[in-house]
C-alpha cells in the first residue's frame, strides 16, 4: 500500500493508494497550517505544525502499518534532489531557503521510500495514467500553476524551475495585485480565484452604481468585503453581465499565457483543473479558448478541442501521486483506465 499526500494552501489531503487496483482506498483531510491561516505564527511554528499534521494523517490512515512508499506533493517547485525551493501558498515569503521534506519526515516512515514532487506534476500523472503523453496541465484555484508533459514525463528543467507560469508578470503596474510569492501582477495574482475576488472588490468600489445594479450585488453580497469566490461562481452561472465581464477580464491573461506556452513548446492539449476553473465550468473554458486563439499565430489550430476541462473532483493530486509511485516501482500493469465521460 502506498501513502500519498497532496499538500495545498488550505488543505492537507492524504490517502492510501492501492497500486494493484490503481485507486485511492481511504482519504483524510485537514487544514493546512499556513502563513495565511495563522498570521502570527513563525516559519518554524508553521513547519512544525505541518510535520505534526502529516504525522497525524499517517496515523489515522495507517495505524501501525508501514507503507511500501510515500509520495508528498508540494505546492512549489521541486528540484531534482527533492528539495522544495519555495511554497508561497503555504509559507508565503516566510521560508526563503529550500526544504527537504523527505529528510525531515524520514522519522515517520523509517523503512519506506519517500518521494517529493510538485503538486501540479502529481495531478498531471493522473492524466498520464489515462493515456495522455504530451499535454499541459493547468490548475486554477487560489493560485495558478502548470506543467508541460512530454512523453509522459514532466518537463521542468535541470533546476526544477519550469512549469511556474503562475509567477509570470502580466500586469507590471505598481498597483497590480500582490502574489503569494511577494511579487506583483503575476498570472496567479491576476487570474486565480483570489485574483478574481480582488478585482471584483476593486471594481465594486470604483464603479458603485454599476456594481449596485448587478445581480451579484442584489442577490449575493452588497458589501464588497463580504464577497466570496463562490458568489462570483454563482453569478457567473446566472449570466450576470457584471460578473461575466469580470470573469472575462480575469480569464483573458490566462488564455494568452496558454497561447504563449503553445507557441513556445508546441503542446496541443491543455487540461484545466483546479477548484475555481472547474466550478466556473464550460463557459469559462470557452473564454480561455477565445483568448488563446486571439493571442496566437493562426496555423489552423483547433483551440476548442485543444483546451479541455479535467476531472471535477479534489483527488487529482492524490491519485497522480499514487500513479507516480507505480511508475517508480515499474508497476504499470495496473494503471487505471480512463473512466468513460470523465474528461469533459
Ligand atoms: Zn508570484
């Protein structure tokens, strides 16, 4: 049995993964101790709390059993030696030095192989298991990340710095939205769920009459400070014009970024995952398609078929971490098949 973790900015997901069946058996979720949830905690406190949280999840799932292998998916770039270079959604700028989770957590599983990979890389392996080999996976939730896969392997460069489109500057203005990493105007700051919420509030204050006339204001939240991303999602589904314009403006830079990735490496398949994107759904995908198409040299690409939505659940990182371990141990015979109708 494998033990897999997908550590997000808000949730530590853990599960047992059965390599024979190619599926998750039991899952466990707990809140991530982060710079954003515990604002007075020191970097050392947050680190210790995370180690404790991981240990508790392991105990809850395994008891006294020993896993054959452990895979930890972290939300940050990971180098070839398994060091997490930064993890802005967990630690903000509090930890500027790389950390080596496999070393720091070795006492939890002293007789097990421990692997550390990026969380978007892990999600990508779920799709590798369905037969995709050359594709780009893009996650849009509280942040934005991507990884390009070629031949069924992620391409991140010798230093592990690739696949971080979320930290590319698309708004160089001094008042551009702040990014978790400490920069400003990055793709992740502008086009994520968090970025959409910030833009909604800024516009609500700047255009009070237009906001007041919107269905978002009338039926969801009249106080901009009370707005939540769920309100934006619901108003977008209701086709509220103010919200549709807002999401269009948020999606456009991300669609252009997909165009840049396509022109850079030629990848022709984009799988969109992440809570914010999947909640917005098909019409959001269509906005990305339009923006990507308009940003690129037209060589006859069919952007509508190139960009697709992924599985609408919260398990991609966990399943992908299990698939990654299967591949490490050379057991590909039980790789799960693509469930019918799962990919949209
Ligand atoms: Zn950034």
